[in-house]
């Protein structure tokens, strides 16, 4: 479970992360990552440097019915909860589930999220 301080809630934050952040896709997920330190001078502010890294999820109806979407959301939340220490302070991360996430096992979701996170984190440094 993600602590409340690490949850992304506002639609403006989701929009900012998706439009301005780095993106990496895998078979089951697409990860959008916005690091406020990489935005200095661009006029876009992700949050103050003291803010916790925040994570949000997008699981559309294309993934499946409500039962499937909730299962995918729970699995992704569990994966990201254990990856919070890897995320920079004040960053915004949005994980978008693709239809392939519905049939992916937990191990496959972990591999896809780790691969995408590794790519956006390396690109942002």
C-alpha cells in the first residue's frame, strides 16, 4: 500500500507528468516520470524539493472489466510501493496499464515496471 504522502491525486499533476515527463513503455505498462530537478528554468514546477515522490496509476476500461482493472491496479501499486526509495524526491510518476496487463502475471508486471523505470531514471540523470 502506498502511504498517503506518496499518492498522486490531482488531475493537473497527472497531466503534467504525462505531457512533460520522460516516457518508457513495455508490453504491459507505460511509465511517465517527471523529475522537478530536470525542469529548472522551464517554468513547470512538479513540487517543492521537500515533497515526497508521488505515484499515480491509470487503468482504463481497455484493460478489462472492473475486477480485472482493480487486480491490475493492486498489483501495480504493490510493485511501486517497493520501488519508492529509487524515485527522486519531489518527482511525479504515472504508470499507465496497457491491455496486456490484464493477462500478465505479477512477475511479468514487476519485470515491465522495473525495465521502464530503469529507462526513465537513467534518462533523467
